[in-house]
C-alpha cells in the first residue's frame, strides 16, 4: 500500500491500469475522459515496454486493442458515450474472438452529441452487449475514486480469466472528481497462459496455429461457439456478482442506485433515517451480472423500492425483473447531465411513505 | 531428380475457395513465397480482411488475425506494437482498404507503421456480389451502378498508391499487376521488397496489385485479364510510387 494521494478519477484509473501490468493504450480524445489518454501518453513511454498511441478514431482505437490483445498484451482503451457507440462493432468482434481487454466509459449525457455532463444513460448499451450479436460483458461501476482504482486492477484479471472484455462504467463525475486515493500494491493472481495468442508460429513449435477470429460461417459451429460463450457468462453470473448493501435488514424502503447516484442516495438514506423512515440502499457494483439476490431478499420484507438513476430509467427494468411483481418499484431520474440532489430523493421516499399510509 | 518447383510451405493444404480465373490465388502464392524465401514464417502474422480474402487465415500457414471490414491496418498496428519483432502484414481488397478503411490505411501510412500491406484492387466488391467500389472505373457496370459508374453522380475512382505516396510516412509504395507472367514476376519482386523493408525496420510498405474478377465483371478469365490490361492500367499506372533509401 502506498501513501494517500489526491487524484482525479480518470488519472487514478490510468495509474491503476499501469500498476496492473497494462502496457498498451489506444485512445481518442473525447470529454470527459481526456485525462486517461493524457496520463497514459505521459506515463507509458517511461514504463518498460509501454506504448501509448493516439488513434485516428475510436473505431481505429478499439481495433488496435483487438490486435494488441490478440498478440497477448494487457491493453486498455477509454472513451465517453458517443465514442463508446463507435467502438461497439470492435467490442463485438473482441467478444467473438474471445480476447481480454479493459474498456472505460465515462458516461455523458445523450442521445446524440448530448452533453459533456455526467449521466448513466448507457446502462442498456453496457449491460445488453452493446454491439451486434448475442453477448455480454462484465460491467463494473465504481462509486468513488478509490473503488475505481480497485475495480480497474480487478478488471484486467477478470478479462484474462474469462477471455472477455470488461467494461468500467463511470460517469463524468467519477472521472473528473478528485479524491484521496491509496494505490494498492497489485498482486497478479494465477491465470492461464495465453497460449492462444498470435505471436509467431512454425510447424512443430508445440501449439496449433493461432487464428484470432470471430467468423464461423457454418451455422452449427457458430451456435456451438455462442453456447460456449454463454456457458462462460453463466460462470460469471455465479462467481462475479458484486454489490454493497447498507441498512437493508430492517428497511421499509430500499433505494437501488449505482455509481455517483449511489453516493447521493446514501446521504438521502441517512437523512430519512434521521426523520424516522427506515430506508436501505442496495448498490450494484457489477451492473452485469446484475445482483438479483440482495434485491429478491429485500423484497421479502420491504414495502417498496426506489431506483434512482441519471437517466430516464434503465436499470429500473432489472430491478423490476428481480422483484418480479412482489413489491412496487418506483423510479426517480434526472437526465441530460443533471445530477439528482439529496433533497429530491428524500422527497420521493417521503411521498412513497405518505401514499402507503 | 532435382526438385525445380514445389508448393510453398507458407500455404496450407486447404483448397482455395476463389472463383475460377480469379487472381487472388496467384497473389496468395506470391505473398507466401516472399515470406518463405525471407525465412520469416515463424515471425509472420497475417491480418485477413472482410471481402473475398476473408478466409485468408485458412490459407496462410502462420499465425493469423481476422479484422473487421477496413480495420486491418489498425489491428496490425496493435499487433506490431506489442511484438515489434513479428513480421505483420495485412491482405486487403479495394472495398475494404479504399472505402470503409480509408482512414485506417491513411493513418497507418502516415505513422510509418512498420507493417506490410498487400492491397488487391479488382475495381469491384467481389464477396458481396459485384457492387460498385471506390476503385470502379468511370462507366463500369456493377450491381449498384447498373447504368455504368457516373462520376457526376458518385465521383471518381481513388488512386490509393498515388494518394498515400504524397505522405511523408511510407517507406515503399508500388503498384503492380498479375495479368501476365512478366508482370507476375515483377509483382513478386515488389511484394518481397515490401516485406524486406519491414524486416529492415524501414517502415510502412504497400503493394497495390491490380487483380481480375471474372465472375463479377461477367467475363471469361482470359477476357478479364485483357480487360484489366486495357482498362485498369491506364487508370492505375504501374510502378514504384515511393521508395526511401
């Protein structure tokens, strides 16, 4: 453990990636994530074997990631919403070819060019695959700079473990906010060797020819491939689901929120507890796989749920699927780059409590 | 008895899927022979395109990557930057390289990315069934220019080699043809040189190979080669467009 430093979320993520052995970064400028490529451009040339390259587009950047990951490297790219949309074709290929990499999305307001302010309106895109085809990505949603650091390092291990891209979904606030952060000493877990990587082959070298590829022209073979991918996702659902629960045991009302919104919801929860309303908080840390278990458990005793998001309501669908009609699930969201306030969330719960009487 | 001719070990035994009379087979062989003769099979990594050569990973007997449409130069960049000792090449058609991948090829060239690009130009989209390409000649009939390509409506063909040769980044750019034996021998020389440049660390090398598509041009193989010679070469002059010392 190093000493505490004051770091911007974007810079902390970049440094955490380098600590975790990421030596290749390909990116393209877009607000509000520019400190990640800027930091990488400064640091990586000073690290042995490090290479930062500014690509000509987000499309090129994600395809450079494909090439570097296919060659066996730990590699990362980052962008913000419109740029992530551009990367989706490449992400789909990376999933299809079973390559590990880490992608950061500092989400901003949409649709279209939208705004440069924080948002969470890429939840559907992140958790339903995002590009074409039938696939999933592990989606990690930090709610502090410290957690962003820890999840970034974890993301590289998970990507290698499953040979699948891992998405870090932050928002403009997580990226831009400065907080004290302690850089943990990275210890690489035992991971399978990348014997599948394209590094040069000749007959009798001890492995088959590496073919990094997502094309399976025979429908039966493609179906088998997709079933294999989904068997992998089933393991992820079993083993990689992460969340944080606070005061849910006796809660009448449970707020479900992630990232920046969860911090505001926590303040609202404390305020409401002071006012005598028993409120709890469930904060999904993995958005996919979605933490159904704590929500199902809370649905046994809670009167109702409130999902709070910086969107018009996307994660609320997953909360409703988990609750499965047992209890009402309300939604409160701000959008366009507007961050909900503690007061707004307090009012929502107070209104729900009033209606229940 | 002395062996005077044999199959290069840089091609697998998989039968090629190309149409009868298509010159992809010749170009595959030239690329494979060049890598073999330079003794870098164990270092070679090929990047296949989307288009007729999409299955190139089944034919080149080395580690291979399959790229998205147009993105082979970006994929090759990522791969080469990780392992600079690998000999990395892309094999791309004209729809892939000159249309959807125009940005990737231009920027790989201007970065002087130390890779070799084999650019097969047959003036048409072959795999998808003969649509108009950025390289389709004025007046040429395709399935999406059924009245002949009208430059007033959809512009002029792109001379990729001349365009890229204006950049400071590339080390070697040449256009060759495979319509007869003499030109095939010259094409072989250029392709080998393009790999040699990479091995010597000189930077970005591209060989544009004029190629025929009898199926989608609606011609016999012989007619197609004649059409290439009489129509494509005037539009796309052969020769070395750029070479650094």
